């Protein structure tokens, strides 16, 4: 039987393309939940209600829809994670050596390291931006080739 409806596969590809880091994946999932009628719950706010979602530390998202469920109906929970694999910058990543600028990174998750070697790499994730009024977290993404692991 031929598959003619590729919309779900194309939507998954769009989700993956817009999620280069765990934080971007959570942001994209939250945008999709909001578009579907869910409301983000303030972690210190009201009691959970049907069709809500909660974001923790920018990297975790919990969502639920409880409309019309009777108290004796089974509770269904689906989970996933967004944080693996990736290379994370170390706290003081900038250094020089062998005539090159180097960035210290650490492996997070079960990375297949050979897929990261000898290729142009961009970067994505979150940055803390400080100014006179305090600090804020911003998501960044740069697909230009700015690094390479020899």
C-alpha cells in the first residue's frame, strides 16, 4: 500500500530542524502546544488544569490534557527527553594552543563522536546575557561553520 500522506513526516523534519539544542526543542514543543490550545502554567501559579504545560529551567517540558476524564479512568503518561547527545562548552572554554583558538567542550549523553569529527560545526544553545539591569537567558543558533574537531 503506497504512502501518500507525508505531512506527519514533514512536520517531524520541521521540528527536528528547528531544534538544534535541547532548549530549542522545548521552545518549539511549547509553541506547538500553545498553537493546539494549551496554556503555559507558571510554576508558582494556579492548580493544574486541562490542557496546560510547564517548562522547567528552559530544558524540560511537561504537558497534560485532562478534559473529560473521570476520576476512576486510568492515567496515561508519555515521556521523552531532549538533552542527548551534544557537546557542551566548559565554564571557561576559551584558550589558545598550537596556533589555534580552542574551545573546551565536554560530551553530554551518548554521543557517537565519530559523527562530530572533521566536519564544520555551528553552535546553538542558551546564553546568559548580563547588563546593568540584571541578566536574561536567550536562545542562540548559528549554522555558519565556526568550529571543527580535528
